[in-house]
C-alpha cells in the first residue's frame, strides 16, 4: 500500500444495506468493513484509522481521544446527534 493512502473503517456496515462499497472506497486507501461493532470496542478500532464511516455508532470524548490519526467522520444517515461535536473539535 502506498504511504499516502488513507486507512478507512466502516464500523457498522450492516446498517446501510446491500450496497457495494469496497470498490468505491478502496480506490482512496485501505478499506475495512465491520458488520457490527460493540460500543466498548470502538475506541480500540479507531486508533489506526484516518477516516471512519458510521451510521448508528456513538462517538464521544473517549473514542476521539483514542483516534490520533482521525481526520474525517462520514455519516451514512441523517443527523449527527450521536457525535460529540465538542470532543471532535478539540482533537489536536
């Protein structure tokens, strides 16, 4: 893999239906899908990724603190009330 390609993680892939996403996102970097992620495990997954895609997963201060490389959060649904925007803005 090229050094400049991003690492992309879809945390709750099963929430969006039967769309082919691997081909779309793989052209931008290393793409990984998890069908369903236990909320207790989210922070441990985020530590190595630049981009996270999610639908129903909650991201709070604990998760953002464990995600030093995170640059982008993509939401596949409407609304963003399950994302702690203050914690996201305070990432260094």
